[in-house]
């Protein structure tokens, strides 16, 4: 039984098994945006407004970073 209330435990809405193949937790399936390191100071408010500040999206971002770190470092 999965706990999918508020989207917890569910695949991201952007994920499509036919297009993306097997699910990779380290990959972001949304529309690509400008990386943080390439954002100019004047563009920062607009860039920040495109971020999802929803707690589920934040936890997914942290999870992607942790998964990528563990995969690269070999734990």
C-alpha cells in the first residue's frame, strides 16, 4: 500500500513510462530551466518565481540530490 496523499509516494506528474523508460529517482522530469550558477542577478526574482516551493517538491529535490550524491560517491 502506497501513501499517495498530497503526492507523497507517487511518481512526478511529468513522468511518462513510455517516453522516459524506467523511473530514475535522480532525474528531474520537468521542463529544463536555467541552472542556478548561470542565473544573472537581475533574472533571479523571475527564476525564483518559477521554483515550486511546495513541501513535496522540496523533498523530491533533496531526495534527487541525495540519490545522485550516493550514486557518485559509492557510499
